[in-house]
C-alpha cells in the first residue's frame, strides 16, 4: 500500500473545502480505499465548524471590510483563521488497516501526533495536547483540528500556523455583541461554541522558521515511518474533480451553507 500525496496550488477556501469533503466521502464509498495526505492553503478566511453559528464566532463587519471570506466546513469543531501564512493538512485513512487506531481520541493522537513529531524532527519544539487534540509550542496552540469518522474512513484536517497574521486572526474571531443572528439551517439556531485558546505561530517561536516545503516533507516522512508505507505524489481522479465541483456549486459557494439563514425576531 502507498499513500497518495495531493499538494494543491489553489487558494480559494470554498473550492478547497469542497475537495476535502470529496476526498472523505469518495474514499468512504470505495471498497479498496486509498489513503491520502493533502496539503493546501487559502487566502484570508475564517472557517467555522459545521455545527457553529457564524454570529457567535466571527466579526462579520470586520471580515467584510477586510475581504476575509467566511466558510463552513463539513466537519465539526471550532472556528479557525486561514491566510497564506497557514498550511492546511488533510489526512484520509482506511480504518481497516492495522496501524490505524479504533477510537476517535487515539486517531487524533496518532495522526496529529505524527504531525507534531514531524515538526520536532526539523527543530520546532512542539508537543501534542491530547486534551484539546492540538499541537502546542510552549503551551501556545499552533493548530486547529477536526475530524470525520464514517463508513470505514478516518478523516482529519487541520491548520498549522506558520507565519499567519495573528492580529488579523484575533480581530476576525472576536464577534461583537448585537450582530445579526443566523440560523444554521432553516430551523436550527443552537450553536456549538469554539473553545477559546492562546495561539502563536511557528515563526514567532523559533529562531529560524523552516520553509513550507520543509514542513510538508517532514510530515510526509513522519507518515511513511509510522505507517511503513510510501507517500507518493498523486492527483484527484476525474470523478473526484467532478464531485468536488458539484459540491462547490451546490454547497460551498452558497451563503445559505456558509452563513446560514438570517433569523427574524431573535
């Protein structure tokens, strides 16, 4: 068995999230599942979890004024900030393989822990936090992660703050009181709140920040070592590309999905 490495150039957050969901669901539908490691970046955006309410997580006017996209992913978890100083990783694995743990907690520890080990291997002093399922440097968080476990697939994706704009991050994720209320869909306003934390970037914590390419290489090598399988450059299949485009058109390009529906009288 080998891992497929997909290294994306596109920086549209909506297209990228459509690809992530496609990889997870398409892999789940296959009898012979292909393990995938994907790297991608997005222009400035706030990405909220599937079960969150945008008015409780995002400074809407600030994002509009600063042309920061607002997107909703298909996985749960809390709100995160993206820009080109942030590297995103997505891991999709066949749960039938013996090295893939069975419980959600162990899956996070195995895969996100491997990312932490990769960063350590290139002299970034990270630690995996099993309580928050994240990576830290000196007690400060540098990742946000979320996952999807269904139909024999373990799918995780996460952010990695390399040299992101932290003032922009903090302002965009500081919702003021009195914002318009949005229903998550036409009937639900119940929101899952983000777990607030103190964050930093790799560049702020090390004397010499490794390049993005060096970080990607270290993560791929860490997966090779832990899985005892090679990681080889690949691409999306034509069917995956068509599915991702359909998801983009029907879901990720639609404000009803990303923001929700404006609530009347709430």
